[in-house]
C-alpha cells in the first residue's frame, strides 16, 4: 500500500540511509562516515532533485520504506564493485614520477642446501670399595691324679688330685678398603645436510623509474589532476543515476 504523502523530490523522503546500509559491504566505510554521506546527499547534494521514475514506481507499489530498501540494493548491485576498485586505485601507494615499474621473479633451477655442525659428548664414571673384620675367644679346665711310688714298691700309689684351669681370648680384625674410579669421555662431530624444495631458490628483480617517454613535469601534472578528482562526488553521481531523474546527470 502506497504512502499517503506524495514524494516528488529526494528531500521529501521521510528517511534516507543508503550509505548506512552499505557499511558491512566496505571495510573503509565507517558508520560515522556513512551517516555524514547520507545527510550530505539528502540535504545538500541531491535533495532538491526529482525522484526517478524507478523510485517513484517502487514507492507507489511497496510504500516508501520497502521501496527505499529495494532501491538501496539496486545501487549496491550496480556500483559496489566499481566503488571498491576506485577506492583501491585512488589510495594505492606509488611514486608519481615513475612511469616504469617491473617486478620479475626467476627460478634458477637449483635446490637450496643447508648444512649444520652437530657435536655429541658422552661421559661415564665408576667407583668400588670393600672392608672386613673378625673376633675369637677360648677357655679350658681339667683335673689330674697325683701318684707317688714307695720304697721297694712295684707300683705307684695315688696320693691326691690336682685341678688345672685356663682361659684365653683373642680378637682379630682386618679391614681393607679401596676405591677405584674410572671415567671416560667420548665426543664426536658431524655435518647434517638438508636439501630444500626446488622452489626455495628463487630470485626477485624489481625495476622502476622514468623510461623517458613522459617528462617528470607531465607526470606531476597528471598526479595533480588525479587528486583534484573527488571520489565521493563520483559516488553521488552514481546514486543519482538510480534515484533521480536523468536530466540531472
């Protein structure tokens, strides 16, 4: 259902958010910049221009809000890629007095070989020790009979007993200790060679300057002319081609 208010000019639109709707489409377009561009287009640049038959028919069919959404989408489809490429070209970094810029990459057809020294050291050591000790003791006891022989007696006669006892002890210890240690060190070194991929060994050559077909003064003037061109004015003209009558082109 169409809106009751008749829209004849861009400034008669109840709202205008074309550039704000394109913020997700361009990395360089911030919300603040988009709002500023919408306001400038609506109240300044094209506000007094008559709406195009395309926009007028959209409003008559869908109403203003839906019609504007469709018109914004039409502008994006037709010009978004162009606007991005213009932005990239306008902001490219270069030397304005160089008209010759060549980059050449060459693969010289050999593999990259790298080598490194590696050294290993191994150390080993051992130690032994031993000791020993001992102790002993002994005791004895006994009893014996005493005999005496009488005068002209053929056999001895026992006359008494004799007791004997004795004890002895002794200890011995021996210790022996010793240690032996040994250590050894082994070391060696070698070279490790690694061979890279075929594409590792490339050469890049860059040449730039003025080859003489254009003077430096001419190239400087071309740079001035380029910087005099207004990027956003170009965007506004593209929007006009969709939203306003063609007599304003």
